[in-house]
């Protein structure tokens, strides 16, 4: 689907939290995961800015690990604040999507 | 970030810029232009926070994986920069807040 | 003057002296721009100048960076230094300036990358 960027903006952080929440991972792998999911326009730079914010806000634990080629890679895992944030994200998402579904069905 | 820290930080700064110089030319160009923009916008944690070193870490990884810089961050460098700054107040923000506070009292 | 005022006063003086030392190392054009920036920004200064210090620091850093790159003052600050200072301090027109800086950034990158490829 084309041009999801604007709509995706507010939810991408939650998506990244979810991906990190299932296993410790790094920027490029997160980007690929999102691309495979169908968010083809998401680029590494965007994911990087999200990871930086998660780090600054103390939601992730960052570990540098050597990579096969080039400099060490930063791996991200959720800490307890991050898990709480993820739960909040899903709660908000449930609320939002249930309201919008209702609107679409013409209910009140 | 105090001035004294800046002077003491000169050595780190030189080491940082040496890493920048070692990047491939396209990364080098983008980094320098970004830095100029970030200096002007002036987030308070620019010099002691993770923004600048983080960019170099990220660029080194991208370059090592054989990607071009625009492939990595897209052509809209300004939006990339603003996303980096999202949670950082700028010197201008703080200055404005301080005069508004004075005006309130 | 109480203890704290003395301490913060010295602190500010030291900061400003170090600015002047850094400014002296700049080329003449950049030094002139620095004088102009200080002039404009001093109209914003509060009692201690403390909240202005980091803004001056950023402006000076920008000039130093430009000088080390062999760039002229015009190229980094544009032709309206007063407007630039307004934006630095977050004045009313600062949004316009931020937008202009954004365009400048993307344009410079596009141009320089094209030169690189050509």
C-alpha cells in the first residue's frame, strides 16, 4: 500500500517496541521486519531515530556486540519501563481501533 | 553543557571529527551539513548527549554494510534531523521559557 | 553580592572570556559576524546573561565550523544576521527561519552529492 507514512507515524514507535519486546534485536533487522510486514517505505534512518528516542527515554537496554563486518552493532532489549510503555501502546491501539471500527459500522 | 566542558572536550571532539573524516564521501557530506543545521537549531544536549556520536555510529554501520547514505536515511535529511531532536528542547526553547516565566512573575 | 552571585558571575565572565579567545582565532569576516551577532543577541540578555551563554556558544561554534571548512559567513548565516539571531533566541519569526534552514540543508546535500557523483 502506498503512502502510509503519515498515518503510520504515531504508531511506528509502538511497532518497534513490539518487535524489540519479542527478542533482543538491532536496527537493520527491525527495519527488515517492518518491510516484510508490508511497511515497505520504512527506512533504517526512521527506525534509528525511534531507537534513539527509546534509548533517551530509558525504555530500552542497549548492548554493543561485535558484528561480522564493520563496527560493533547496537542491540536493543526492552527494560521494565519499556514493557510498560508497550502495554500502554496496545491499550491505546485497542481503544483507537475499536472506536474507528465502530464509526465505520455506523454505530454510536 | 558548560564552556569549560567544551574546552576539555576538545580532544574528544577532534577524535569525533576524525571518525567523520574517515566515512565515505557521501556520508561525510551529509554529516557535515546535518551538523551545521543541528548547531543552528541548538538542542541543549547536542554536545554531551548521544545525538552526534550516535549518528557517526549509525553511519559507520551503514557504510560498512555497503549502503549509500541516502539509501540509509532517505533524501529528506531535514526531517531525519528533526526526528533526532524530537525530545530535545533547544536553547531557544529554554530562553523563551525563562523570559515567559519572568513575565509571569 | 552573595556567594552564589559571585560564583555565577565569575562563571559567566569566564565563559565570555573564553568566547573572545575563540573568536580571536577566527578570520576577519567571521570575527565581524561574531561582533554583529553579539550586538543583536545582547538586546535579549537578561540580568546575568546566563541563559544567553549557550546560544552564543552555538553561534560561535557555527562560525568556527564554517571557518575550518573555508566557508564564508554568508554561506552559513545567510544575508540576514539579525533574523538569524532572532531564530537562535526563538523569537517570533523563528519558525520561518527553521523552515529555511531545513530547505537549505536538503538543497545543500542534494547539490553536494550530485557534484560527488558527477
